C-alpha cells in the first residue's frame, strides 16, 4: 500500500484550506505561499499532485452531477421523486457494472473473473432488496403526487363551475366523469 502524501498527512483544516484556495482560482504558487505563511512545509510537486487530484475528483463529481441531472430530467419534475429516482438509477447502474464486469468466458486460470465473498454477495443481495423497496416507495410518492394534483384540479373545476352558476349535479358529474373522483 502506498504511503500517504505529505498533503494527506496534514491536518484536515490545512487540506480544506488548500481546497478553498483552489476553488477561489489560486495558483499552486499562491497556495504554497499561503501554506508557508501558516508555517506548513510541503513541496511544490506534492502540492501540484494534490491539486491535480482535486481537479480529477472535481471533474468526476461534475460528470456524476451531469449524469444525475440528465436522469432526473428524464423522470419528471416532481422534486420528491427526483432524488429517489436518481438513487434508484445510480444503484441500478452500479449493480449492472458489478455484474457485467465478470467475464463468463474468462481463462481457466480465473483471470478476468470477479470473485466475491459471501459477505459481498449478501451486500449485493441487500442492495437489490433495498432497490426494490425504494422503487415501490417512489411509486407510492408519485401516485400520491398525482392524486393531489387531480384533487387540486377538481377543486378548480368545482370553483369555476360554481362561479358560472352550474348546479351541484353538473359539478358532481365533472368530478366523477372528467376527473374520476367520486363526490
């Protein structure tokens, strides 16, 4: 196992300070000067590698967020269901990646075969179970949102019909026939 870098061995507040300075657009030399002012001794090359890894992590996070946004946009605008749908789709993708990474035609020496422990298999099974429960919960949320929207629409139809002088029988017919709600 590789030894932690000189930056990784620094206290969390120093690493956070480096990240904040980089987010502010500071150069490696400016960050190095700020660290030296705090009496923190790190090499320019170590700082450069750390900043590069921060950039790579930031790029991965941006790709992940972009993918998440694309998935969320695909599943509608209901804010309560966006996060649930996103998590479900991401877990689907993760499980797919794990399962498809195994090569059923791998060499007899086992190269290319993913071997998992019973604990890992159990964790995967648990993830699939949670995925099913999350899917069911998300369906329930979406149904509740749709029912609320229908009730709101029924209230608007009822108010407009009453304002136009329709009798209660016609209003009940609108609710029943057009919106599918019994009065």
